C-alpha cells in the first residue's frame, strides 16, 4: 500500500486516528508542521534554546526540529528550559489530576511537542537515526494506549479538552 499523502513510497506507518498509512518522510513532515504550529508567534529566532533533556524520543526529536527551524541557534540540553512533554504525557497528567481530584494547573510554559504522540516520535527518531532511550509506559499510559486502540483519536480529544478546560478556568 502506498502513502496516502505523497502516493509515491510504500507506507511504513499506520495513523490509527486518521485510519491512513503514511511513509516516514510524510510522518516527519506532518509532525514538523505540528511542532511549528505550536510555537508559531510564541518564539522568535534567538541565540540559544535550553531544552529539558529526558533522554526520550520527544527530547531528541525536539532538538532536531529546533535545529531545523532555527539553524543559526544553539540548542542546549539541561534540567530547565522548554518542556518536551508529548501528548501522551499531557493525557497521563490530566488523568492523574482527575483521579486524585486535584485542580488543573495553568501552565504558561511553551510545550512545542504537545501535539506529537510518543509512538510517532519514536518512529521518526528511528527513521532519522536519532539516539534516544525507550522507556516502559506507566500504568495510566497503558490504559490510555488501550483506549486509543479501541477509540482512535482519544488522546487528541483529551488534549483539546485540557486546553479548553484550562482556558475556561483561568480566563481573566
């Protein structure tokens, strides 16, 4: 089966939430577009970026995308700076907050990888030969993945719900 985006290459990856097959090149392009949309008008080309290094695929991909978007800037990996939190991480933290009955905290921090799934980030890192360490998902993430299998698109819906709730709760 060919890629539904470029229709040139053999499809390598199945996007369950779209029910479409894509090649790695188009998958990379789609996620790069999501990355750019998330930081559009929020960040300018500055001298250096500090990114929180978790060592996972999202951190490696975030560094790659920043270097591609801002080639003259320096990217520093550290313990503070921009969060490379993925959509999976957002869903996990949202469910944890709901299960514990805590209040949703408003975060003004820029999260450029928030529209990207860990599964997609790992596939892109393997395609681009970027180094990362694979971690075992937590119990809550495993529940989210099981729901995602039966109801594709659940994580994106949860991400939109989180944005809507945080905007409504903290509207000034």
